[in-house]
C-alpha cells in the first residue's frame, strides 16, 4: 500500500512513546507507594504521618503522569491532523482495521 510521508513524523512518534513510557513508569511508582501505604495501615499502630507523606507523593506523581498523558495526547492529535492534511481521503478507521 502507499505509505504516508510526513516530515518529522518519526520524531513525533518517538516523543509520543517517551511520554507514554514516562506515564507508565510514574504509574508503577504510584502503585508501589499505594501498596506500601496499604501495608502500613495494617500495622497495629500505623504511622499516620508517614502514610500521609506517601499519599502526598502519590498525588504529585499522579499529576505528573496525567501531564505526561496530556502531552502524549497533544502529539497524537498533531500526528492525526498531519496525516489527514497529507491524505484528506484517508479514513483512520480503515487504517486501524488493517
């Protein structure tokens, strides 16, 4: 089939992938911290201050992951617009089914 040539597309795809990877890594950190906080809650005398510190870190990491996903989304929208501008008759639904 005919390929679509767009200047800088590979760089955009790489950047998109980097943002997704960063969000995944942040999510793994969040899951680990939440597990740690959960384990601390089951202690006979849970350290509420330490748990709250962990939850504060979770909040920051979650916001960071969300920002990475927003950046990835902006790049994806840009890629789709460029593809549509290059090939106005292309249906992305058809491409996805192939």
